[in-house]
């Protein structure tokens, strides 16, 4: 009986090689986008680079590659790169894949170290970076406590009611944490505006735009926080009114 020669699986090998090449190209593109977004030029982060990083989180359904690039290209080389890193991370947390928040919670210490690294820098972006890192940590801890909140913080009244289980105590705790979150945003606002030269049209200069650009996601966060806080206050008021009515009946 003649033995048949085994035909090599050429198509399978070719497909595997193609997938590996596509993956390598994807990772190189992601690293290039990170380097271009977090460079040391004092200009605002370009939206197209951050958009590529966001797309990368949806492609992988995680932020492993993003944080790998953070390790390869440390953002603490200059205060400008540190500032732009905070801006990129904030936008990725807001608009990236839902798993981004969970994955990034493992890197809170890295964010804290970045803030501490620039904390004592008296000029440039030192104080601003420290404030921004405090805000990013507050955001991650908020989402750790309330994982059903999306990164954008945008929820409907029905979703908010479900999140708090329509319980006055839960509403109160949620309101307190939101106000603490809002305080971190206001601290960053104060740091940014106090660093600007009031005698110059800062929004028309590149350096001014670099400082002001991260306030856009901050405003988006604060808008949703304010909206939720107002709804919660109405719910708490209804609960207090109901308790007062019950006391009158008694």
C-alpha cells in the first residue's frame, strides 16, 4: 500500500502570516499615534491621534496596548508630555471601549506617580499635571465604585434611578461622590486659569491652547455631573417631603 505524502497547509500558513503582519502594523500605528499625541511640542493634542487610540481600544476591547505604549514611551520626560498624556488618557477614558475604565484602574499608581513626579515643579505644567492626575484618579475610583456609569457619565433619568435603586441613602452617597469629583474638576480649572497670563489672548496662542484644550472633556464631565446631581437633589427632596408627610400623619 503506497503511503500518501502529506500536503503542507500553505493557505493556513499564509493566512496566519497575514494576520501577524496586520497585527504588527496595527501595533506600530498605535505606538505612532501615542508618540504623536504625547509629544513635547507645546501645542494642543491633535484629535486624529487620540481618535486612533480610541479606535485601538475598541479593536482590542481593552487598553493593554495603550498602557504598554505608556511604558515604552514614558510621559514624564517633560512637563508638556505629562500634561498631554493626562489629556489623552481623559479622552480615552471617556470615549474608549467600556473595558477601558476597568483595565485602567490597575494603573492608578502609575497615574499617581506621574502627578508626584511633577508636583514640586514651580514653573510650567507641574501644578497642573498634579491636579489633573488627582482628577483622573477620582474619575477611576468613581467608576470603580459605580461600574454601571459609562465613561461619558451620561445616563438617562431611568438609568440613574436604577443605579441608585431608588433609595434615598444611595442617592445621598452618590451625590457626595459626584460633588467630590466636581471639586477635582474645579481645582483643575483654578490651576489652569491661574497659570495663564491675563494680559495676553491665551486662547489665540499655541501654548494657551495647549493649557486650555483639556478643559473640554472636563466641561463634558462636569455637565453630566451637574445634571445628575440636580436630579438626585429632586429625588432627595421628594423623599424628605414624603417623610415629613408621614410624620404629620402620625
